[in-house]
C-alpha cells in the first residue's frame, strides 16, 4: 500500500504509525506543506494520511496552501478513497466537506479520555481509553453525512467518519518517546500548554505521557492497523 502523508510541521509526522507501515510493507511519501512542498498528483497512492499542525483551517491568508490541501482532501474522499486525518487533519476533513471548525474557549492540552461508539476503526479497543490532546480549535459542526464517533469531556467532536473510508481523529495516539518534547518546542503549542497548565508544564506533561506510553503506543498501533484494514477494502482487486 502506498500512503501519501501531508505534514504541516516537521515534528508532526506519523510517529509510531510508521511501525505499522513497516510491519505491513507499506511505502510512505511525506510532503511538508508548510515548507512550500507541493501536493503531488494523487494517482498512484492508496491512502491519504493528514497530520496535525500549529495553524488553523481558517488561516488561509497566512497559509494559502491550506486551500489547495482542502481541495485535494475533498476530491480524494468524495472519490471514496481511504483517508485518516489527525488533529488538524480531522478539522481539515470537516471544513473541506462543508462542516464548521472554530476556536475553543480554552485549549484542550494534556492526557484525556475519549468515549467512543462502535466502529471498525476502534476494533479491539475498549469504549473508553486515554489519549493525548493538544489543540485549541475543534470541529463544531460535522459535514452533512458524517457520523460522530467519539467525544471527550472538553470537546464533543473527537472522531468522525464520512462515507465508508474517510476518518478524522482529534486526539493523538501516534506518539513516540520524543513527541512531547518535539511539540513543546513549537511556540504555538507551548503557549497553549502553559495557558492551560501554567509555566513549566512541559516536564509534567512529558512525565504523564511517559507513564502511560505503553498503553498509548499499543492503542495507536491498533487504530492505525484498523485503518489499513479498512483502506484495503477500498483497493481494486489485484
């Protein structure tokens, strides 16, 4: 399976999802949109993975490439092709299809619990489990035809499915042992963290993530493996 990855910050990469790709023999082509790299022709790719980033979906004047990205996302998912968006990628999916994304009253940053409804993307996981949150915007209205799949105490729209093969997840499970430090180095993320938890909060958050890392890693492997299983159903017969 050939996976196109759209990135919006060098530190917001597929992380531990790459372990699943390697185990299954997938190939990955990453495009760093914030550094001016162009989206390649979509033909020839089997799945689209869109990661998080410090920008917001409405910042199209500052980041005009967001318009091209949302157009590509819309074209891709309306063709019935497999899509997984994480954090910003979840919000871009909603916005591209006519939903609404807005700023939260307070950022959701830190360890949290998500409550899910049954869906193939969550197969093998309990109905409630921990994850990492790091966002100040949220999907406030799903696009027409989307199915609401998960919520957290601070944000109702934690996961969505559009059609059979397009998914968005607001929360993070693609973590590695260096994720917290890498994201804490981004000014926008550090400001959101300290707004919620005060100065010097990065070390405490890193300790919390580290304490729960084995479970977070296992859940991430399960979810991305489930996505690849779902994506395989969309591929033409060999």
